[in-house]
C-alpha cells in the first residue's frame, strides 16, 4: 500500500476498520492488518460454509484455512459486526470508475457490505484493474474508492 494511502487512513482515524489478509498476489500484502493498526479495532473476515462472512478482531495471529485463506484466530463477533466499521477494505478483481466492484463471484462481500451502509469502502487493485465499466448485478454494493500501486487512493463517484 502506498504511503499516501496509509497517511490518508491514519488521518481518517477510523474507530473500526474491516479488512482482509491478502493471499498470493492479492494487492495489499500479508501485513495489511498491521498497517491498519491505527484503528481501535481491525476486523477480519471468517468465511462461513454458506459463503457469508463472520468477523473477528485481529490480535496479530492468523491461520490458513482449507481454502487457502488467512483468517483471524479467536472468537468471532457475528455477521453483523461489520456494521460497526467506519472503513472497509475489500478485495476486487476489477472496479469501474462509478464504483461497481467485481469480485470472485461468491457474493460474500456484497452480503457483508449490505450490513454496513454508512462505511467508506475501499477496494485494493493492481494497476489496470480500474476500468470504465464492469458487469453489475442488482445486489452489488459500490465502493467509494480504490487503491492502486501507481495512483494510490482514488475516490470514485459511486452509482
């Protein structure tokens, strides 16, 4: 994550920041939760069998799941805990300039974002993944901004 984005996050001073632990080549890097430690609470997702997301506070340790995800260890807070987040950082395959986010097709984050309507949502992207248009479904929840390696934080005009 670029220094300017980290500076923006620190200036925003979110009380609760929800994020994820990137795996493989996902943007953000494995130390993303530590970068966000300026928030009083950092929530990380726990994938449920039905594809929905539960949330647990990040206390510095994660475990690799059978699906290859890195999830927090410790007690989960329930699916509605995401509603406490001021800022939510989500993964994406691509995002349109109007904020339509294209994920991996499971709908996990769209369900979670529906529980946090007032949060500022940021998608982490590789260069070239901010596009003029991406396919949209009625259940899709827009993002407010993206972060790319070259441009840093780009605030969008969600639909």
